[in-house]
């Protein structure tokens, strides 16, 4: 009996040793694997990647990692979905900006098509959090006069009906480029077309605003 117990203990110890060796080898193998450097296959990046989504159409500049322009509609809707703690997500087929571009700097992940205009379904709200719909926007602007104009546009939609909105993301010569490679827009031109085809246009420099949104209105004819 004593001999049987010794053999059982020996087998148990051997099993533990074998399991430990397997775990160590597995860890060493995983650590030796190279990190993924590119999430997309190597290809020439596009300056004007036209993408038509469920709620917006965007011309995306993969070199700048920012939109060139985006169009969408603002409707009179009934809210059924909450923003909650959602964050922006990358798109598998497009070279876009990402979280690293917004770390420890004064730039917000600025919605172009605003989340609050698409709370009529969870699916629509989710679409607004694509990095295709995101620009490097000064935090004071994004949370201030830009947001106030978005609220006004929704109020206009309740009064006048569905509005067509286009945002042109503008880059001056010599504009700033982040160490991550993303380009910082110089300003944003928002063109709002009413059901009677009248238009109102607003230009915002990408900096802390010194004027209220009403004072940012410009001549739509350029």
C-alpha cells in the first residue's frame, strides 16, 4: 500500500511539472509573436474615399485621416436611444484617425453628423460613432458654439421640416500635423439647406470661439 501511495504521488508531481512546462512554453511562444503593425492590407491611401452609409455620405481623406466633407439630414425625430458611454470605433476598410490622435491634447472627437440628431434608433446612433464621422475639433468649439448651432438646427427641423446639411472640413496651407500623422483641420463650413431650398452657412475656425454661433454666419455664395 505504501508503495502504491508513493507511485501515485510521483505521477501527480510529474503531471504538475508537465502542465507547468506546457504553460511556460505557451507564454514564450505568444510573447515571441510580432505585434500587428498595420490593421489594413498595404495599399495606396486615397485622398477622396467616397463612402455612402445609412445616415451620412462622406468623402474621407486617408492621408489626412480626416473627412473632406460629409452630408446628412436632420429630421424631426422621436428620441428612443441614449448616447450612454459610447466611444468612436474604427472602420475595417478605411485608414482613419484613432484614439491615439486624441490623447493628452486639446482636440475633441468632434461628431460631424451629430449623435443627437440620430437618436431615433440604436442603429442610427451607433453609425454616428464611426471614425468616418469624426474630426479633430478644438474642445472649446465642439462643446460650445458648434454644439449650440447643432441644437438650433434640430429646432429648425421641428419647425420647417427635414434639412440637408453639408460640412466641409478645411485645411489651410501649413496646417498642423500631429506626431501620430493625423492632420488638424483649420476650420469647418456648415451649409444648411431648408425645404424651400434657402440656405444658411456658418464658418468656424478650429480654435476656441470668440463669437456666438449667430455671428459665425457667412455668405453661402462664397
